[in-house]
């Protein structure tokens, strides 16, 4: 698909070049100028529209009660909410995939990276393995690790974080609160090349062939 788009872009550039060349050769100067300006405006508009299209992130709800990610203008990340039909219990030192009820599609120029929110420090709910690629079409799940010695519960039945003490110690997180946040990152375009070991070993480096823990050694 990417290759087809690149070929299409090249063909359009060639057509634009031909139009401009023919205008310069065969049209009177005034008409040629108008034709060239028209082509340039068309190119400029096309670039702007394509850029805008690639910045659109589309989300769809696949569960009742799901929430589309949100953020304030001044925030750097989008809040992501759980979408559950019953309580989810995460036992100490284990992790559970928590559903969000949403799916997405967006440009291959970007990726989504899950991160903890400040409120996660209150519950010791750690977010693991959070990466959504542009080609992923299934539901987004949040991998939540319980770093406590007591169970962690995500529930529809509370409005604030609660800690129950006694024989049934537990920490309860309301499902109405964002469970994590995500950043939108641009995917860098690099080239992977296979080389011989000697080329790596001989490349300049202050650390050289130092192993683990060698960075701070004098």
C-alpha cells in the first residue's frame, strides 16, 4: 500500500512537471504564468490536505460505556479509560489485561505509547507493555500490574480510590477515572543494514567493547 502511494505521488509529480513545461513552451507568457500558478496552488493545497489527513486519529467504540480518549489543550498525553461490565481483581504481583472498549486507525507515521498517570502512584498500579501500532485493529487493552501486597480492584461501583482495611484488605480504583495515559509519537524512518562483526567492533566508541556495568569505570 505504501509502495502504491509512492508510485502515485511520483506519477503526479511527473504530470505536474509536464504541464508546467508545456505551458512554458506553447502558451503566451501571461497564460503560462497563470497556468504555472494554478499548478503550484494545486500542489500546495494537496500537500496541506494530505498532511491534515495523516494527523487524524480515528477511534470507534465496540463496548457499551466505552470512552474516546481525551486531553486538555495544555496536556501532552491523552487519558485512556477502562470499560468493564464487572469488577476486575488483580492479585498482588500479577498483571491483568483491562479492556478499554475502543479500536483505532491512524497514519503509519505515528504510534501510541501507554504511560502511567500521576494518580497511579496512589495505587501502585503499574502499566506494562503499552504500544499500539498503526496497523492494529483490535481492542486496546491496558496491561495493569499490581505492585501491592493486597488485591487491586477496578470497579464500576465506586467514585473515588478506596482502601479497605481488615480481613479483606484491598485497593479499589473507580472505572470512571482514567487508568493510564498515552502519548502520540512520530515513528522515525531509519534503514537497517546487516554488516560484518569487524565493522561494528572497529567503529569509534568511547566505551568500546565494555560489558554491563562498564560505563562508569575509570
